[in-house]
């Protein structure tokens, strides 16, 4: 049974004005538990809008978004907050770590709002940062900061891991390492992962790629034999 069902999801801005924007214009898809999906699209296609709605950071204008059977489109602010705390792990392009907290404190803070979190220290070890627990973000490289951000998302033991251009700020070698790590962790922790990107190369590694353009899913491809991360050139 799918754990995500999206049906005719729409997000309109400035409704009824000349500046009306159809950021999502009737999006439908299902996701099975444990799938690793890349959503590919150009700038302005609606990728972040979609991810923000799936993550409970924004509300759709209409349509359905069922997460484990519940229609999130009907949620009020309190229910959305609960969703963000308990069910969603989010990874951003620019890490968004708390600058005045160490790596371990950033991850522990995230664990503290979750329902069944993993151990913060163990999770940081799992992303390869055993020796960096007590460093502040400013004392870490970009790739290391993104590892902390991945640990912060994963430690919550979320139902859904959402990544918005997770390698967008990194050089190609570091980006490839982060992508490998995400795929490896998704498998080990059995997490459903959605990665949005405008980088078509990244799509080559995923078993399923959805292409979004002008707020619509224009392609939904299953690729039974994806490339390995070290086989793609960025
Ligand atoms: N708060 C808002 N008010 C009005 N329009 C918005 C708002 N947020 C997004 N949009 C519009 O919705 C469309 C989709 O934006 P979105 O941020 O989802 O694109 P994206 O695919 O993530 O692009 P990028 O790759 O540049 O991050 C764009 O036309 C954008 O201008
Ligand atoms: Mg975006």
C-alpha cells in the first residue's frame, strides 16, 4: 500500500489577480514505502512548492495529500506543526543549521521534538562525523554541514525524508558523496526519500524519476537499472 497518495494537488498564488500563479497545477502520484524518488525540473517548475506542501510547511489550494491515510490538505496549523515535528525530516540546499549549536546539539535538538527518535550521537556517526560531534557549523566544511543536516533530519526517524537540492551548494565530488550517503541511509533505515533537483545527472541514479514542468508532472519513469553514483559525471 502506498504511504503517500497525491491527487490533483494545486497551489495557486495571488488568486483572482492578474498575477495569478499556478505553482502546482493538478499534480497526482503515489509513493510506496521505502521508495527513493528524484523529482527533476527547471527553476520555477514548482519543485520547492511541492516539497513544502509534502513537508507540512505550506498548504495546498486544493486536492488531496494522503500521508498514511490522512488527508493533510485538511490539517489546521496545529496538526501541520505536529506533522513537521513527528513525521518529516527536511534537508535544505544551504543546510540551515543553528550556528550557535554544535553538530551534536543541532541533531539532539531535532531528536527532542520527535516521537521515536534515534540516538543523536549514533546518527552522527552513521553520517561519518564521529570526530566532529562538538564542532560548530562554522568549523565544518559544506559537505560536513550537509552531513549534520542529514543526521538532523534522519534522527527523528521520520516517515518521509524530503531533500530540496541537497547537493546544490557543493562541488561535484562532495555532492556525489552526499548523494551516495542519502541513498545508502535510505536503504539502511528503510526511509521513503524524495529529492528535488534541477540537475538531470542526479536523476540517473534513481529507480524512479518524476519530471515536473509548469506545475505539472510531465513524466514518471521507473528505471530498473539506475547508474551508481560514481558512474555519473556532473
Ligand atoms: N509565495 C509565493 N507567491 C507567489 N508566487 C510564488 C510564491 N512561491 C513560489 N511562487 C511561484 O511559484 C512557482 C514555483 O516556484 P518554486 O519555488 O516551487 O520553483 P522551484 O522549482 O523550486 O524553482 P528553483 O529550482 O528555482 O528553486 C514560481 O513561478 C514562483 O515564482
Ligand atoms: Mg526550489
